[in-house]
C-alpha cells in the first residue's frame, strides 16, 4: 500500500527498529486491500470507465493517505526512508484524487496516471530494497512488479478499457501478495 512505506523501517542487519513499530496488522490489511480491489476488478471486468476510475481512485487515495501517515508519524524512521515514504504517500494520494475527480475523463488519462505512479513507486521500492536490509527481497520484488506494470501502461497508452483493467488488476494482486509477504517478514523479525 502500496503503501509505499507500509513496510516498517528496518535497520541494524535486518532487525526491526524499536521506535517505528507499525502494527503488522495494518500492513496485512493494506496487502489484503490491494488483493481485494484487484480481484474485484478481475471478477467484474466490464464496468464503465467511471466505475474503474472511482474504484482505483478511492483505493489509491486511501493507500496514499495511510502510507503518508506512517511516514510522518513513525518515530525513529531514518530520514531517507521518511522522505521516500512521504513522496510515495503523496504520489498515491494525489493519483487517487486525480482519478476520483476525473474518473470518466478517458482511458488514456487513467493509463498515464497509473503508469507514472507505478513506475515511481517501483523505483522507490527498488531503492528501499537496496538501502534497507530488512524486507529487502520483498521490496526488490515489489519494485520490479511496479516498474513492469508502469512500463506496460506507459508503453501502450492507447490500450482499451478491458486491457487496462486486466493489467491493473493483476498488478494490484501481485502488489498485495508482496505487501502481505513483507508484513509477514516484518512480523517474523519482530518476534
């Protein structure tokens, strides 16, 4: 959730930092929400453009707000991780708001907004995976999935609504499972 920084800040050889104890249930819920929204869009693949825009917009706005709150409220979070978390949270929140304000604008608008969001999120997750030892594999995988999803959307911006729904849905489901895996890794390290 994305939740760009829904993974707790981990330091000291992969052990969880003491101060920014983000409840792992929040991380699990974020992952579950990603899977649920992605699955819902796959189960009902023929919604109108308005429904697709609003559904993804609400999801991204909530996801971005939670990521932003975690980045700002976490005590003891390293400055670099805090900055990445704030950037990802703001980007998710703004992307969601754009989709909610202009949900029926066009498939092209949704494709560009989501493609850009996923590419930036992917790059930030790759950076986090390289810099922060805890949850490294999950962050790296999440980064690759994000960049791939964004690149697909940006490479073919003229895709139809059906293709958009499939790409975004599958990407959300993969992202959700990666969020859940990261939450499980953080929970295991906290024991």
